[in-house]
């Protein structure tokens, strides 16, 4: 479409990729934290979800956010997709003989650095909606709890982190589904509590 001065204005008609990334993150986070809370052992179901929903779906969403010019969405989804792939690598590389097991202190530092990254990213949500803010703040808390649980060896802290992680993951699923339903119906079906 051309305006009166002959410039071409291109309207973005691509879909919102955020629900895909949030669902990939949220569903995988819920399942991993069922394990952290002691409900079932770590197995191929979590590894598969980590590779494909947590990893691939978020990286695809990040690439789609890049196409939309959203630096925050690109960074968040690509980095958390890479987080899931790196976590699966930490679990599987020693089993296939490609690397030694990571030490407990190194895993604690790994989780702590992801907590720092997430805390900084939380500040990027302050002009977004309250639902997204909750996802990022609860994720930062989750990383710090997991890091502290590994650093101290506290099983109780790991279970607490698991419960908090289930809440975090469910908040991401809610945020994603609210975006899908609100857009599909052209009105607020599930609130996201915008910042005023």
C-alpha cells in the first residue's frame, strides 16, 4: 500500500509467535518441575519435551519474533530454547561418553547465571502485562532456588523449587493461552492485566 508521498507501507500480517514460545517453555517447565518436586524420575519424556517443546519451539518462536523486529522476544525465546538444549546436553553427554558429569558446584553456577539473566530480562517486561511479569519473576526465583538447592544439597529446597517451578510453568501456559483466546475472539477472554 502506498501513501500520498509514494512511500510503500508494509502491514505486518504475521501471527503472534509468543504463545508458541510460552507454551513450549511452560509445558516443559511444568513437567521438569513435577520431577523436581519428587513426583516421578527424570526420563525420556522430560528429555523429549526439553529438546522439542522447550528447545525447538522456543527457538522457532524467537526467530519469528526477530522477523517482527522484537529484540526482547528474540532474545528471550532463543536463549531459553538454548537453555533447554544445554540442559538436555548436561544430562545426556556423560551417558554417551562425550563429556564427564558436571560437578554440583558447576551446576549451581549454571543455574545461578540463568537466574541473573532472567532477573535482567524481568526488567524488560515492566512495560508489558502483569501476566508476563509474573512468568519472568517466578522463573528468576526458580533458577535461584534450584541453584541454592544444588549448592546446599537440600532436598527440601529442591522440592520447594519444584513446586514454585510448576506455578511458573503454569503461569506461562496461562499467558500463552490467554493471548491465543483473546486474539481468536477479538476481546478479553482471559485477562493479562496490562500495565497502565
